[in-house]
């Protein structure tokens, strides 16, 4: 039988491991994982199986937030906040965003005073070119124009 004194280091080690695990989980909970539907439209299901109810057909390029991965399936959140399941193979790492503001201005530089390159209507799909910085996101329209948009005017960044 172990003495109480010899069990203390094991308890401390276990407590330290739990604290580290909790910190890691807390850190990962804040890291959002955005992906996009690949080259073909994808069926979204209410369960992680093709036997589930089909709830939506996601168009190609649609950005989603990956909430959970379970086997070959990903549970995702769309711009409207709805949760559904998609076959993970239907997702690509490309980072797209959807304009949520009406008539959002895309500027030449990440400054309000910089010239407007183009305007994007609500629900327009844009490709994110760089990680967000100082409240701005560098984006590109499918016609080739690029510039900076304010982060609160898009979903998926």
C-alpha cells in the first residue's frame, strides 16, 4: 500500500495534466476553422450519414465553419447559423466569405479613407486572400478585382 506522501506527486502530475488539457481545449475552442464547399454542390444532412434527411444543397464555394469532425463527416455552421452535416471530402481549404452588409465597400487599402475599388452587395461570395488584420480583410471578387473590406461586413473570417 502506498503512503499518502508517495501518492502526492501522482496527484500533482494528474492535476497538472488536467490543467494543461483544459488550457489546450480552451485555446482550441476559440480557433475557428472555416472551409468552403468544393467544385461541386454538396448535400447537407441532419446526421453524419447519407441515410440522414437531406436538409440543403450547398452551392460550390459556400463558406462554412467546421464545428466538429466525425469520421468522414463534418458538422458545419453556415452564414445563417444553421448546423448540418456534410461529407468531409466535399470541403476544400479555400477561405471564402459572404458579404452580410448591403452595398459593402471594398477599398484599395485597409483604411476608410482609401479609394473604393468596388462595392459588393449582400450575399456576394468573395475569396479571402490574407488573414484578417486590424479590422480589415483582403478579398478578391471572382472577376479579379481585389481590395480590403471591413470584417463586420462579411461572414466567414
